[in-house]
C-alpha cells in the first residue's frame, strides 16, 4: 500500500511540474518582442489605427502559419510617440529596457530622425513602409524602408506624366518645414526637378502648416502659372486644404498624393471619390483598388481569419507591408540560427541577405533588395500609379521605374 502511495505521489508531482500539454508546448516556444511606434495623439492620429490593426493581423497570421512550425511566437506592443522626434527619443530607452525587442515597427520620419544614430549601438533594426528620406540616406543602415525616397517616387510619376504629355511637366508642390520628413520631401522633389529639366519644371513649393486651415491664397498664385499637377505628399490635412482651395477657385488641376494620404481615403474625406476624379496616387506599394490582386486576397484572408477590421486603403497596406517584410526577415533569421536564440543583429543580417520577393510579400510590394549602401532599395525600385476614373479608383501604370537621383 505504501509503495502504491509513493508511486501515485511521484506521478502527481511529475504531472504538476510538467503542466498541461498546452503549457508544455508554450514552454517550448520562444517568444520574441517587437516594438511598435505609433501616433494616437499627433498629426497622424486619425489614420494610425488601421496601420496598427494591420500590424497585429500579420503577426497573428505569422504566429499561426509560420512561427508555430518552428515553435516561435512574436509579441508586439505599441507605444504612442505622437509622430514627434523628441517624444520618440524620450520614450525609446524605456521601450528598449521593457521589451528588449528584436525589431521595431516604425511609423515614419520622426522615428528615423530620433533613432537612426542610436540603433547601431542598440543593435535593433527599425522597419517602415513609407517613402524614404534624404537625411536617412547613409551606408550601413539599421533603419530600413521598403520604398525609395518621396523624391524618387514623385520623379517616377513626373517621368510617366511627361511621357504621356510628350513634354516637360509643369508642377507645384505643397510641403512643410514643421517636420524634418516633410522638409526633406521638398528637397528631394527640388533635386529631381533640377536634374531633369527636360521632363520637369517646378513652379513653386508652397510651405504651410501640417494641418493648414486654408490654402486659397497660395493656390490662386500657383494656378496662375497653369501647372499640370500639384504634388502633395505631406499630411491628409494638406491634401484636403489643397483640394478645397482648388474647388473654391474653380480650377481643375489634378493633385498627386502618396499612400498615407491616398485617394481611397482622401475621396471620402471630401465627400466621395467623385471629389478626387482625375487625381493621382503614386508609391512603391500595392494600390487599394478593387481588382482581385494577390495583395487584396491576402488582405481579405486576414479579414476573414484574423479579425482585421482596417479598411482597404493606403494606411492599411503600409501596415501590412512593413510587418510582412519584417516577419519574413525574422523567419529567415530563425531558420539560419536554429536552434539558437535570434537577436536584432540576426534580423538585420536577414534583411541584407538577399531579395524578399514580391511573391513572399503577397504582391504588397515589388521585390525588396536591401544593401549596405542605403536604407532603402536602390536597385529595381518601382512605383504603381493610380487614379479615380468614372468614380472608381483604378491603376493606370504599374512597375514604373524610379529615376536615379543624387543625394541631397
């Protein structure tokens, strides 16, 4: 009897120590943290939630479909940096200490301005899917962007428009000096115009606030020069103010926007897609059209299986894109390091190890190939161009090559 009791007690002890099968499996998994930098109270607070939702959905998908096979799980925590350089720099030491992340999902220029110089010492890569910046154009990067600079992207569009018009394109730009990122956009656009006089003629750059209340006076001056297009790559507020000024002046001049202030979102903000009829959108990610593309199918799968609530627009596509190429790099790092723990250095090495193909990106971007020469793809960079025609957002040109530009 005593022997039976001893055996039963030992068995109970072993079971209690081992836990349930689910607990044992969880114990066997390696969990890595990712820091999400976001804006819930700054200039992009109205458009950031779809980005964050897209990030979450991709990570949950990857954990189930990819990470579970290697007993690896990713956990993301998002911090409100208000798209502010000082706030980002202030919060970062605490974020790093709390999470010890292997990667950072950045929001844009404020993150790059605040952290770019610190990341080589911290050994943690930062990724984003907005257009790149001239001030980030340095070798041996630790901060990565899946797209070339806004100057490159605007230049690709102007090149395309020039080929349609068969003459140089007269254009104006709207920008701001309130942010390092937006000031850099204007420098890149000016560099393109200076280096391509046979294709582009820059009339003027209008500098304004991040959220201007009225641009009628400035647009009256600009439209007097009869531009072919007005380039507005800054905030949604700048795009809205530009469109309203043109409506007030009864001038039918198309504007060019990017993904973060794209037509699928800008139109409804102005009362419907009819308000942006004939306007353009150009950037190095998928377009938010209704066509049954691979990118759209991936989005719809996340809607169905991973509770993605974000609408199909440029912000959501940016969140999907940046998170997908980040987890693809983590995936490669895990395979190479198995069974050892991976670090931020391993993730950076994976980003630099070779192309992440458009197929791996589910069509959200062209092939991405990073080198030590720049924090963004410098070879075979492409943009897609869309417009609103007959009340529907459609693609008009795909895989348009970006021009070569000098550093500014």
